[in-house]
């Protein structure tokens, strides 16, 4: 379990890392692992898709499962009458952007750590379900266009370290139209 804090955004970023059993921390010259970064859907957590993390770790992959505060399982807590409001807030553009920044921050922290020495920086992939799929699309280079007073504005948050993605049940972006993806 990894619990980081992005001081720039004053935002916690939690993650769970799955590694192959034979990965020896601190072993020089060991083969570097491909990495899959997993982004959960609305109301999920770093525990989601744990079966995938375990399976891939058994087959030589590292898996980093992120938890996005603001659109995570905490949405289900509290007064049931406030649930719709909490879900609407979590689906706002600002949260979509925070999720992509969570992914970038998590990758930065992992790759700059001793654990990052075991990751092949040329073999980083992302996977996401539902709202997590949108997070992955943005991280892989999807361009979102929205209208404003001066015309169309493009929002892009591509992370060039991510080389491939698995997109599962991506919903339409909240209040946005998807342009094109550059992968």
C-alpha cells in the first residue's frame, strides 16, 4: 500500500502496487518489469480489479492501482439523500482533471522511488473502467474540446510515458465532447 500526498494540489493519492513474487528490491541488474496503471470507476478504490493485479504480477508485470479521492468509494458514505449531489460533484470537469494529475503524480512518485528501479519506463500502460477509462483516455492523449466565450478550447493531459491503454466502458465526458486521441 502506498499513501502519498501531492503538496502542489494538497491532495492525497493512494495506491496499491502488485509486484511479481520474485522481484527482489535492491537487486541490481534484474530484468525491468512492464507496468500497468489502473484507474477505478466512479465510487471505486485501489482495491478494484485486484484479481487483475494479482494475476499480472504472477505473470511478470507490475500493477499500480490508484485511488482517486473525490470520486472514490467515499461517495457511498454519508446521508443517502446527498448521494446524487456527491455523484454529480465527482463527475465534474475539475475531478476529471484531478484524476489524470493523480495518475501522473503516482507515476512520478513510483518511478522516482527504489521500486521504480524495477519498472521499464518504455513499457508503461494504463487501464481504466468507466470514469477510469476517461482518465486513461486523457492520459493517453485524448483531446477534449469545449466551447467558451472565445471559441473552442482544447484540454489535453497526455503523459508520454504511457504507451498503451485498455479502455473499458468509457462514458461520455461530463459536459465535454471528445475530439481525437493520439496514442
